C-alpha cells in the first residue's frame, strides 16, 4: 500500500514538473497582437524639459 502511494506521488510530481516547464517556456497567447491588437509604443521623451519655470 505504501509503495503504491510513493509511486503515485512520484508520477504526480513528474506531471506537475512537466506542466510547469511547459508553462514557463511558452509564450502567453494573451500577449499576442491577435488578442489585444497592435501594441502601442510609448511616446518619445522630448529633448527639452516641459515644465519651464521663469
């Protein structure tokens, strides 16, 4: 009985490890442009300061 439990827990641990490895090494579909549309680039900072004080 105990040997069967150990084998079962090892199989579950391996399955979880494989799923975590797959999750970490694949891109999220929610980051793709097909899901949210084209990504907007942030505005370029202007060369002169915007808050000029006399």
